[in-house]
C-alpha cells in the first residue's frame, strides 16, 4: 500500500507524505548541543509528536534519547502521590530508553536503575538514581516528554519539574540530562494560568529555567512543494507543485493538519490538483467535522474571556499584542491566533472563515 496524507496522529515517512523537516531538526539539535532545557508548545496537530519522533533518530548518533509520552505511559492514577509517580516514571523511562541501540554499559546501568525501584520510591531517590545512571553510561542523555501538559494541574508534577530544575542548576556538580525537551499545547512556564484561582492572573512555575523555543514549526511553501513533488512522482499526475503549494499556504499559513487536510481531500475525492481543486477542498474542509475544529470550539466554549477576545479580533482584523492579556495569550497558545508585525491576527484564512460563522463569534 502506498503512502497517503495523514490528518490523525503523528506522521511516519514510510506511511505518509510529509514535508522534509531536516532543517527544523538541525536547529533543535543545536539547542540540545548547548544543553538547553525547553518546551515545544504549539496548538493541537501542529506536528509536535512527529517532530519528537523524528528527533529521536536524528539525535541517536551522539546521544541516548528517552522519548516518553505522558498521555500514553502515565495515566492519571500514576500522579496519585510521589511514590506512585516515581516508580511509574522510572519504569516508563527504562522502557523508552531501551529503544536506543544501547551499549552493554548502558544496559547494565538500566538494570541497576530497575533494581532501585521500591514501594517507597520517592522523587529524591528517583533523581538520585537517574543522576547515577547518567554518570555511568557512555553517551549523554536527552529526555523528551510529549503531552507533558496533560497532568500539569497536579502538585506531584510540579514537584517533578522542581527536581528537574534543581539538577539543571547543579549540572556542573551532579550528572543529569544533557537536555530536556517537553512538548504540549501549554507552555509549562504558564502552568499557573491553568491552576490559578480564576480571580488571579499571576503565574509562577518551577520551569523558569527554560529557554525560548523559536524554531518555526509551520510548513513553508518550499516544504509543501517538496512534499507534492514526492506525490507527483508516485502518482504520475500533472501538477505545478510550487503554484499549488503557494495556494495551499495562502489558505493555511502552513498549519500542518490543514495542509494535509486539503491534500487528502484532493487525493482521495477530488483528483483536481489545480486552483479549482484547492478552492473545492477548502470548502469541503470548512464543512467537515474535523476533530481539529471540534477541539478549538470546545476550548472556546469553556472560556467566555477568550470568546470575547476572539470576537474583537474577528471584527477588528487585528489587535495590539499585550502579553499581560490572559485571554489573548490563550488564543496564541492554542494556535487560533498568531503575532504578525507586533499585532495579533487570526492564524490563517481557514480558521478565520470557520470561526466567523460560529454563533459565539457573531455575538449571539
């Protein structure tokens, strides 16, 4: 079976048509080389998980990578208390680490770590053992955690971040991870935005050691064209890939799930790789029940403040960026809006059209 365009879950180059993200991986690897701790926070279906999976392989020549997923490996019950969390994290870490091509030295260190887990295993013991593990193996360790904001209202998780922070600050004297990369929708530095009393907008976080992540995660015109070139070769279709890529970008601003959504509709239903095909696909996408749209609408339904800011943005076209405006920051965090030339604008034409038709956006 040939490759297809994917709009559900992470993408794999063996199964899906993908934009080449080598330049993105190279930028992230440079941050790892410097020993940065950071978070990749973008809206839903923005390519975070795809990037992390690709990064595991990209870093493997110089580093051991523990690629974890809190949604898949750490259920809510694992955050009941620090003993439960610590033992569950250690086991998930060991499982994830084994995906590396481990040396005998690393395998022995993993077994030592496994034997250290007890029913009374707490965070201090966990990090002491991980420090010993990092010091005993033959390559630096990079920790990747996807869906890290799933448990972020939990005190145990905040204590876990505090331990990471402590070892980062003491890294010249204690062995620890070379780099830590956390991925999720919300910026971990803004955790208190999620768990604060609704009357307060102040925030404080044990993850204030993180550096800014400014790597562009949007798909570019050239990137989309390269993906379409691969498709064109496989299917022997007539297509001006650069022209089509530019049209797709004009509607999506490179939002990955929307790019793939348009391409999927043309590939599987329309079979028209031209301007009319793009216009039809956009119309079909807007009238579809794409989970991406549902996710955004549910978030808006839960936040009257955000709905009000969205209504203002749709009516004004742009608003001045104010970093202290909590509701506008949420629009940015969720990928509904973006900053362009110092102004906040709707992220792309498709979202602008979709959201302008909602009753809440029309002031009903």
